[in-house]
């Protein structure tokens, strides 16, 4: 298992981690297999989406903020209940096929770490399985 360190700079942020994940896949020398990615945080998540147009990131953040606004009278007293909800909506894990030692994506797809309670120092765990 490999770990990626991510330093976020905003409270809500999408960080493209596609290149770092591909570096791990390349280093593994696995030609065909599966890449598992896990986010061990309760106020962050992962998603695959378009990484060509930065407006997509802004749109995702805007909708997440509408679905779970920051100050909406939540019972959780730490002040980050919206971040926990956003994390649950996004999910903590991804599974991506590996073909010819490359992540097998559709057109324009990339991997995003989704910060919900930053800025913080975060981690993502990556496991490559051959087969």
C-alpha cells in the first residue's frame, strides 16, 4: 500500500490527484489489475469526474454547498457537520481498472480528492492488485 500526502488550502476544495495515482500504478509495473483508492477521513472524500474544464470543479463545489450548507443549524457542535455530509455524499473509496499499466479512464476523467473541512494535511491510501 502507498500513501499520498495532500495539503489543502481551502475549506472546500477539489484537488486533482490523477497524476500521483498514475505514478503509483506505473511504479507497480502491474500491466492489468485494479487500483483501490481510499480516503481515511470523515470530512473528505473522493470522486472521478471531468478534469479538463475547471468550471466542473466549481460547479461540483457549488452544488455540494447547496445540498449541505455550512451553517444550517446542525446538531453536530464542532461546526463541520456540512463537511461530514459532503463526505458521505461523495464516498471514501474508488476502484479503477488498470490496463497496460495505465489507469483505464473514459475521455476527460480524472481523480479528485474532495476536501470538506480544510485547510488541512490529508492522506489517501492506494493499493494495486494484479490480475
